[in-house]
C-alpha cells in the first residue's frame, strides 16, 4: 500500500518511499506501555537525536488554553535546539495547573536522563483526556524501559505509543534526492478528533538526516504546516496540545542550502509528506467515512477563509458527505451564512467537477453523475465568489464527514 494515496497530494519525482521503517541516520525511537491508558496499550514514546549539532524547529497550538507540556516546550524551543521528545498518550495534562507544569518538567528531566541529552533540549508532549492530573511517575518508569528499547527501527512502536482515538498509525519514511546526495525524511503523527484549521489537534514529529540551518528548518516547517495541518478540519475544535517538531541530525552530511535547488527539493518533499499526513488525520476523523476538500476562490483572503471554514465545519454539509448525498444546497447555505450582508452573492459551485450553481442560480446537472461523485471516498467542492469583491484570493480546507461513529466516540470518551 502506497503512502501517497490521495488524489490531492502528488509525490515529487525526487521522492521515494523508503523500503524499510528505519529512521534517518542519527535517530532512535521506542514506545512502551506505562499504564497510563486504561486499555494497557503503548502510551509512552521516546525519540532521540544523537547528534550534538542537531537543529530544530517547532510550531504549537493557537489556543488560548495551553496544556502544560506545550507551555514547557515553548519556553525551550526558541532558545535551544531540541534533540529528544518524550510523549505520553492517554492524558493531555491540560487544565492541570501548577501540578501539571511540575509533571511536565519531571517528564522533561527524566527524558533528558533517558536520552542522554541536556534537559533544555528535551521536548515534552501529551495527548488524551483534558483536566485529569498526569501521573508523572508512570511516565518516568516508562522512560526507563523505553531507554532500553531505543533503536533506529523504533518508529513503529513510537507511532503506536502516541495514538489516542486514532484507528491507524500515521507515519512515513521517505528518501529524498537532493543535488548533494540522498537524505532520509520521516514523520510520525497522531490525530483523529478535535481538529480544526489554525493548526489541528495533533502531534507530529519529523526527523531528517539532512544538514539544515535553524533558520531554514523554521522557514520550511512554518510554510509546510500552513499548507497541511492548518488546512484540515474534523470537527472545527481547536486543541490545547497541538505540537509539530522538526529535528535535523545532519548525519548524512548533505546540506540543504538556503534559496537553492536543495531547499526547493527538500521543501517539496516535506510539503507532500505533511499534506498527506493531514489528509490521513481527516480520513481517520473519529468514525469518518469520506474526506472532502473545499476550494474557495475570489474575494479577499478573509472572505475565502470564512467561506471555506463554514463549509468544512457545517454539520449539514458533513452529514450529507457521510451519507453520499450530493445536496449542494447545504454548501450554498453555509457560504451565505458565513458572508452575511453580501447579497446578492454571485456564487459559483462545482460538486466534484460538475457545475451546480452559477452566479447564484442553480444550473441543470446530471443527478446520476452527481450521485456517483458523492459516493467516492474523496469529494471535492469548488466555490467561486463571483463578482463580489475585487480580490482574487484562494484557500482550501480538507475535512471529514460526520456520522454515528463520531457521536459514539465523543459521547463515551471519559466513561
């Protein structure tokens, strides 16, 4: 099964899926069961970069309520190069006050000892239930075991240890051909619910053995996050714990030179990797059956963004997507509701390539063809704001449908 399986993400010609799950040179990882998850599954992950010359970049949630590990890691990420990541699942360590901060700091210290790196170079991340105190002692004990299991092939266990309601692992290992040689690029990601544009509810850890300056790493991660995790929505809910971290060991000796061909190629590979991971999160959206992509053009950036988010987060649009119902009237309603006071809005809508509305009026279309498009696993909606506004902005959002599974999972999440 190929990693790049969405029609909306093209694998660059200079990128190949690696024949094994081995991490980039200079990295080791592991995942263990520490008793945090009631299920008894893997719930503590450890990722280590052995290179003292590593560089890193990070992005975090925009939420006004930050989990303790986000607060702790943000304080260090802009001052030091991160070389290790400690993650627990089963408990978000969010809204836990001073005790939560203390436990996050304990995780960081124990992670430094287990990884053999300075504490200030350790990132911590948590995911799970909000408002429950984390038993940091379980994490510490788990790290002792995780240390003994660290290996270049540990990405599989690490990816499993960071999951919560995820139905499947979200990870990939790629080989990227650059002008100076081949580098490896890998990522492990989790996320299935509480996902919204302006970053998603997710954790993502990215490793490469390319030589990246801190400035280049920060630039590329920022751009690629905006085109991937910022562009997906399951339920329109912004998380307290979102974290994305890129670490470069430099162990390959192949340099990504700023503003050159190597930066372009590496950026294309990172962009494709993160966009496919974002789509996998949406596809795994807690009971989801289909994935939608809404593209809005015309008007100004604020208007296209508002329209796209309104469609992606509309319960009416999402339930129709789940049922394979090509009810494009719900799309028109969502856009109109987002852009109040703009009537008469000259709205164009194409439902997966079939024109259904032009200049605000319905057009005759083949109902059988519409139904066939609605029954696909991936459905695209294109919206033109027509003559309203003078701009020519464009945006996209990937979104999941909304079905019975989502209600069941979230109605019983803590019980």
